[in-house]
C-alpha cells in the first residue's frame, strides 16, 4: 500500500439538488402529457357511446312507429314493448333521466316522441352542443 492513509479523501455519492429538480420537472411534464392524452380519449369514448345510444334509440322509435303506426308517449314504452332492453344512460350526464325528447307537433300523434337528444349542456371540440346531435 502506497501513500499515507490519513490523507485519503472520501466524497459522498448522491445527487445534487439541481439534478433532482431536473428529474422532477421531466416527470411532471411527462405525467401532464399522459393526463392530457387520456382525457382526450375519455371524451372520445363518451362521444362514441353517445352516438351509438342515439342511433339505437332512434331506431327503436322508428321500429315502434313502423309496428304501431304511432310514436311512443314516453321512453319507457320502448322498454315495455321490448324495443329496448333498458333506457341507456346518457354517457355525458351519467343519467337516463336527462335525455331530451322531441315531441311530435302532429295532432294525430298525440304527443308521441319523434326524436331524442342528449341532455348535456357541454359542447364538442368544434363548438357544437351535444344536445344538437
């Protein structure tokens, strides 16, 4: 062994405060990007579910009219007559009670439901209201 053992210098290993802050900043940036991307996907899936639900209920309304010669007075009639298994929840409001129905103005229809829209007051990315779909 050469050298004087009393003159050995020990340095402690570890990270500096600046290095830790840089790592935390990078992690925060990446988690923000992931959160933004996932929120967009959630909105996209809700829009897709809304389109599918509106299509199914409008088809049930048309089938009801084709079979009975009149439109149903309430949505529950579609379930009672087995045109739908159940009234789906509006994916944007998470409730089956918020659907907005359009009632026929024809006096022969006696208030039958001719169309249906979402009860959500939110707007799409292009500024159109979901209740207009």
